[in-house]
C-alpha cells in the first residue's frame, strides 16, 4: 500500500472550523458548510457522488486527515 500525503493548508485557508467536501481525485473543494449533512448534500448536487469530508481545524499545527 502506497501512502500519499498532500498539504491542503493553502486550499483550505479561509474555511476555519467549517466542514469541507473535497473531490477525491483532485482534492478540489466542492462544498463548504457548518454540518456534514449540509456539505454532503451540496457536494452531491454539484456532481460529486462520494466526496471526502473533513472539518478544517482552527490552526494548522499537526493535523492528519
């Protein structure tokens, strides 16, 4: 199994304490909201059937997604 790491701090800047849906293939932000349910619905409406969800931390100390 190959582990790939990516620095998403620039892509997620400005979304502090929000839930974010990412497109799995590109890690592009496709939806943002205050709850996972809302974010999943927005992502699916935008055409991403299985988004990757994460909650953006308040600061970027060590954070593993």
